[in-house]
C-alpha cells in the first residue's frame, strides 16, 4: 500500500483542478492497475477508480484485465458487486467501461449492462435515473452502438429485459425531447429490442411517464411501444375532428398490490375495472362515430333525392325550352356530376361504417383476451403471496401435530389459528360475514 499517499494526492489534485496532466494521469493509471492486480488491494482500487478521471480509471481497468494472470470476468463481477460502485458515480464508470467492452467481449458487456439497468431503475419497476439515461443516450444510442449488440446473446432474464426496455425507451425520449421525433432512429432501436422476443412488464409510474412523453409520436411508433409492453395506451388523432381518442389496451404492470373498487357489494381489481371502463369508453366513441356517419348518410340521401327531382324537372324544362335555353344543358351536366359525387360519397360512408363496426368487434375481442390473461396473472401472484405468508405457520403446525393434546398445546394451536386468520384478513381475504 506504499502507493496510497501518491494516488490520494493525485485525487486531491483532480478535485481542485477538475483535470490531471498527462503525466499525472498515466501515473494514476499505473497505480490503480497495480492495485487491481492484487486481491488484497483490489477493493481500494475500486474506490480510487471513482476519484480519478473516467478515462484514466477505464484505462487502468482494461490494462488489468489484459494481464494473463487475471480472470477478466471475475474482475468485472467484483467491480459490479463492489459497494463503492453502488451509486450514480459507479454507474457512470460502468457505462464508460461498457462502451470499451462492447466491441470485443459479449460476456463482459452483458454483466455491465445488466447491472446498469438494475441500478438505474430496479429492472423497470421505477423510473430510470435521468442522469444515467442521459449518459447512456450520449455514449451508446446516438451512435447506434447499443443496437450493434446481438440482443439474444445478452442472455437476459425477463427482469433484466424489463430494465433494458425501460432505460432504452427513456433514452429514445431523451434524445428528441422538445423536438420532432427522428422516427427512423427510434424504429431502429425498437426493432432491435424486438429481438428479445419478450413483452416487458414495467411499473405503472414508468408506463405513465412513457405515455406522457410519447403522446405526440406517430401512431405506428406508439403501437410498436404498445406491442413491446412499454405502454398501455395509443393516442390517435381522428381525421377531420378536433379531438383525440384513446385506445386503452392492457399490458402486464408491476404494481405492488392490486387496488380494489366496490361494485354492487363485490370487490373488483382496479385494473379489471379500468379495462372495463376503457372498453365502455371505446364503444361509446365508436357508437358516436356511427351515429354521425348515419346522420351524414341521411343528409346525403335527402340531398340525393332533391337533386334527382331537380334533375327530372330540368329534363322537362329542357324538352320545352331546348331551342331557347341551350345553356340549360350545362346546368344539367353539373347537377348530374353532383348527383354522382353524392352517390359515391354515400357508398364510401357505408363502407366506412362497415369497417368501424368490424374494428369495434376486433378491438373488444382483443381487450377481453388481454383482460383474461391479466386476471390469470393476478391470481397466480396472489397464490404465491399467500403461500409465502402461511409457510411459517404451517411449519409450526408440523412440529406439534403428532403431540398429545394438552391445554398448553391447545392454547398454542388456538393462537396459531388466530394468527393465521389475521394474516389472511390482512391480505384481503374476507372471513367474517357482513364485511
């Protein structure tokens, strides 16, 4: 540890001047590299890596890995597990290292990227750290370096894929915030993420933020996000109408515990309730559109009949006045053209109504399938939670079930049973009548 005074002196110099000279930087690299090579001083080296410039810290780490006697993957695992790197400063250094390792080590890249997505947003359960998102965007997304990775070779678990999806979409939002979205750039990243072949499940806070920031994206990009599980809502601008409709489609969220609403005395999962409300609103919007189209058709039919009568009258007038009023032929031609246009518009509106009704049926079917899937998921979550809650009480019962009944044992069993009922009630199971 004879180098500790010198490296601490260099760190203090960096703090004062916000930079090191070339000579000082090289000296810092040499000291940190030497400390990384020894198991006894490695944890000190991790700490010093956060105190020197990022370039020198990364150079030292790469130099240490290149030594033959060092297991590079073990060294990387040690770094991501080090308590010194558990924070934003540590994530910055890991991003710098990730940029270095992407071209030549898939295993190192996978370890570093997994740890970053976990640290930045708890695998998609919370909104990612904006500073990490900004750094990822700058280092790996503007230059398409991230999407150069074969995503299937990352071998990410579903949780890790959730985190990657969360930080990726936030990076896409960060890149074009306040500007018109670069649709081709966004599509390249979303198409890359499709390669994971996993529909992600993000926390409600994350989804709400994504939906707020992507509301003005083109509809095809919003639907890409919806299909990947990054959002639950697509915002569509209806042509010729100054309003917005929302297609509320469900995805698997990561809410901690389902909220409940009471409907006619029954307890209903808030997610189910919201989906039913979404279906109801969607049907109301479609019904309103059908009524408006029906009204337009009726008006066109009246106009069509009026034009037909006018046309007949003109034909009679033309028979009587053809020689005197030759110009009436031109008026007749124009009216016939309007008649044909009105007929075509009426036919197009009929076809549009048919398409609207077909789409309504498809959307309802799709929403119901999604609702069934989410209900099954919520049931499994509840069963797992209940199993974990009752394991301790069951273990206590197993210990005494074969013993001879005594008053003391009976009191204990009564206490154990009462405790079990309380646990069930605390988890939302209703046992008492009238509640």
